[in-house]
C-alpha cells in the first residue's frame, strides 16, 4: 500500500520562510488561527494574505488517467500541509484507478499500470486524504481540475466533501501579476519565475510542493501592495466552483 504521511518539520521543506517574512507579523497572545469555514464566510476582513497565512492550508495536486472527472480516474494524490506558513506534513498516495492508464498519460506523468496495480483504490485513499486536509483551506493550481476529480470521487464513494474555502493559485497569479510579467500562468512557468525550490514534473507531491512555493511568492507580492482584492477574488471564485461541483 503506497501511502506516505510525514509529520513534523520536513527534512527538505519548501522554502517559504523568506517569501513570507513580509506578511508574518507578531500576533497578540491567544489569537487562534481562522478555520477554513471562518475564512470562507468571514468576509475576509483585514489583510487577505495574513488570513491565509494564519489559516491551516493544504496544497493538493492529483494525477489522473484523463482530463474529464466523469470519465477518468485518479492515479495519485499529493499534498503538503502548511501551518502558520510553514510546511509540517506531506501526503502521497498512488491510487489504482480501476482502468488502464493511456500511453500518452503515462508519457506525461511517468505513472504506469504496473505502478498502480497493487495500490489501494480511491475509496480507501480518499478518507485518509480528507482526514489529512481536515479543517484547512484547500489550495491547488487550476483548482477546478483537481477539485473536480476529488469531489467526483467523493460522490462516487458516497463520502461527503467537507465545506472549505478553496484558493486557486492560477487565478491568484492572473490577478496579482502585471500584464507581460510572465508568458503564461502555467505552474511550470510560475515556478520558474519565482524560483521555487521544488520543480513541477507531473507527479502529485512534487507539483503540490511547487504550488506551495508559488503561493508563498504570490502572497508576498500581495503583502507588498499588489492588488489586495486578488486573494479574496481567487478564493471566492474557486470556492464557488467547488460548491457548484458538489451541487451538480
């Protein structure tokens, strides 16, 4: 069973601290971190970047057998949990999708049928991921893709998807970065632009780590005066997309 959970300070953490230094202010004693539900419904009072840093955040990425959630299956889930802006745990699991992986997908991800043949099915992996992500703000790059697969899997397994705020780093990048600052808003482009420690290469945990680095860099720009509406808009847009996916 290929499921790996790592807790405590990571041996090779995503380098977030330097980028978050501008927005990690001392908090009054006894100030609790906002929950995902509070962030989703609080109206985002105060500095938006500060709210996300104070919340527990889970950055997630999935690999799949195709592009449509109602026709393809998940082959891998990778996630990094951040607390107070620092990486504290990782989740990584191969998933047996119950169907062959197309050759073009294997060429893209490197995940083969043999790799997932002995892996647990999504009904076994999904509850463990949801437990890992409990009480967090969910972050993903192009979140409708990842959240579409995860919420569809929940529906197929008759597992409730927990209410949570969702932040899309692709949407946030479009709102925060100036026109022409990057050639596009793909994860590979943004990771190279910001010089993230982890490079994305279509494996779930590596891409989640790269997304965490991009998130930290974007939040640092917000904290220095880039559009303050960016993070609220990105969160509201993708949270509503997740809500619509659950309602469909």
